[in-house]
């Protein structure tokens, strides 16, 4: 089939581009994005060659759509209006699938919820990749720790403006105190910054909403992505048939074969056999099939120790997969080696820290000591509590390799610093050096 773009149309005032196949579409993808709908045109033409129509729309206030961009506020209502418009087209007699990447994943999920709330049974499926599920979900990890670097970067690059200039984070901006002032220090200012730093996660409310949905879901994520656990949790709580694809990929999903997974899933939906279960990559190219996300069942008890932490020189965050040997040599952390309880592990680890400290942030990393000498980070987390839920992992160890837990007070600039002065980490300005005494550490790992 050949594709034939239709002239741009306005749906409830929003700029929308439609790409149709040469014949009647066998499916329709609705893509709503703040990242410029026209970026999706090459992809849309490829889908059209497969007989699938694509409706790509700039969300309100972005690129060619008028109004003000209010991130995470309008997408359910605007998505529902777009869905209703599409359903009334003469060329739309095929299942409609809501599709989105990152912020677009939020748009897709919110549209599905809005349709369900309106009593509509018109969504044929939801397909999301590295979904950014809400203002609070992108601002904080599952333990409530603030994502400083990624939020400053996203709001500078995209923010509440009509276009994305791609501004870089100015040197020294991430060290701004109080953190609440960072949005005023950068140029142009981030007018939404106060909403970002005060945002809270809505996991329970979202889980309740999506558990009532009956349409199929495909969620594609990466263990190196900021939103890896959110991707897993969306799959776990979804009410209809749900499929998960997860591997050692970051937010860009390079090397994930995303289009192939999408095409296979869409074919299954159209055949009335939507895929279910998890496909987890990362074990030397092999795929592990899961019916549910594994629980942590292996317990490793480790001794405690002592270190001194200085928020003026905080323990640094590193990228997943990076070599930790240099940072592990710092005096402001505790490195605890232990034999791996299994050669392969998939799941979400938790690190429990037994300490007399009443109010303190705790950072924890898991790493593998490879046979070539590298100390490779495979999971990380930071929490204001003594139980630190780490990021999902999918790893394999060769004979002779072992693991290490690294405990510190900070993970900067990934997360805002614990000022250790009793002041709030986002509104405070006073920093103190503090001693950290740890009685014992318990690591809970999936088998």
C-alpha cells in the first residue's frame, strides 16, 4: 500500500495531521504529543504501508496548536474529543489504538480513562513506550525522592512554552539552594517550577482507574529508563489483557526493536488474540517470558559501617551500566560485597538500612563485579525512608562474578540533596556535614 497524507485539520482547535493507507485502514493509531506532531510523519508513512492510519496531533499550546500548554492537565478531555472526532470519520471502521511515547504515553492513558468514564467502549487498545504518567510521577521516584536533573532538563527543553528550544541546564544551576528557586534562576524562567517541586505521585488513584479498563495494553520500557518501575506498575495494574516488553534500554529505547514489537502486538489485537505477559530482554540476548513481575524472595544480610557525608560534596549519581570503581572509592559511602544468590535476576530489589538516624535520605546502588574488574551499576534508588526501593533490573552473572551494595547519603544530581541540617531538601538553604552510622543492611533480591 502507498500512503497519502491528508491536509492538516483542526480538531477542537488542535492542529492534527492524518496519514491514511491506500485502502481502508485495518487499524487507526492516535498519537497526541507535545514534541511536534510532524516528527511522527516518517513513522506514520511506514505504518500506512502496513495498512494502518495515523492521526498525529500537537497537544494544546504546543507547536501548531493554539492555547497555553498546561502539562499533565488537559490531556484526558482533549484526547477524548479527538477520539470522538476520529470515530465519526468515514474512513474509521477499524479498531482505534491510542499510542504515545514518554509524555505521549500519559496522553494515551488519560484518553483511555476519559473514554471509560464517559461510558464509551471505543478504544481498541493502548500502546505506550517509556510512559511519563503524570506530573508527580515524573518529578519523584516511587519512594518520593525528587528527580532534580531530569526535571530541570525536561522543563528547560520543553517546559510550558509553545516550542522546544532544547536549552541546556546552565552550569551550577543544579546546585541552586533552595531548589525551589531553580526555576527562577534559569533563562527563560520555568513558571511551572513550583508545581513541579510540590507535585505528588498518584499511583493508587491511577491503578484504580486503569484496573477498570478492559482494552488491551502494550507497555514498552527500559530498565535504564527513569520511568522503568512506572512502566511495570502500569502493566501490573491494567484491567484488560496486558503485555510488557522490558530490556536494558534508556528513555530513547535504542536497540529495542520497538516497531517490531508494536507491529506484532497490533496484529494480535486485530486477530482477537492480544498478547499478554512479559518479555524481558537482557540475558545475553535471550528473552525471558513472565506471567507476572517477580517478587523479591532472596534475602542477603550484610554488616553495617560508618561514613561521613557532606552535601557540599555529595556522593554522585552515575548512569546505569557505568563503572562504579571510582565513586566506590570515595570515603562517603559504604561498599558491601556479597555472593550473588542466583546467576540471573529479574525484578525490583529493595535495600533495608538499619540505622538510628530518625530523619535522613538513604541512597543505595547494586552493582556486579565483572570478571574484567569493572564494578557495573545495575540498579539504584534513593529514599527518605530506611527501605529503599531500587529500579527494576534484568541481569546475568558469569561464574566468578559477585555483587556489591553501595550505601550513601546522596545521589546527586539525579536527586536533590539531603541538606542534613533538618531543613527540607527543596526549600532549605543550610547544609551540615553529618556522620552516618549503619547497624546492618538487608538486600532483598528477585531470584
